[in-house]
C-alpha cells in the first residue's frame, strides 16, 4: 500500500476514531510550516483515554506500517501527548487542554481535511487492520 503523508494522516485519524477519540481534526500545514505536512488533533475524555489513544496509535502504526515515531512527548499527567512521525504529528489532548490551547485557532491558515474525506481515504485501511 502506497502511504503518502495525506493517507497516513487519514489512517491515523481512523485508528483514533476506532478508539473513540473525539473532535478529530486533520490540518494540512505543509504550505504554512516546515514542521510537518499534517497535524492530526484529537480529544480524549480522560487521562487514561489520552494515554490509551497514544499507545494504540504507536502500536498499530508500528505493526501495520513498520513506522516508529521520530519523537514523542507527553506531560506527566497525560493531558497532552504528541507523537511525531516527521511528516505527520499527532496531538492527543484532554478536553480541557484542547479548549485551553486551541491549536486549530493558531493554525487557522492551514487547510482542514473534512471528515468525509479522511474517512474515504482511510477506508482501505480496514483490510490491513485487525479489529481489536
């Protein structure tokens, strides 16, 4: 399966959606930043949920695509976890941090990938993935 950064971001969103992440946003920041091509930003309901979402992404991406994060950061309380795959950076935030930091507002000049688009792009992923 050919995996460019757009498809990878969409699949990561689908993995997170399967684990009940909320408010899934994909931002194409490639035209406005050299940090990455895409941000995938999601909300977890609780600190255990935030931690579980992070572990699930790392495990599934490693298993399915043999990719490890370039780096990862998380605060000690699992309120904001970040997984950096180079071209795609995943932000998993507790709902209070999501409201406080409002990453999307800071990156409001980036292009947002609509939910129906990322679901369509990621639909092929289900044949590669074993459901938990």
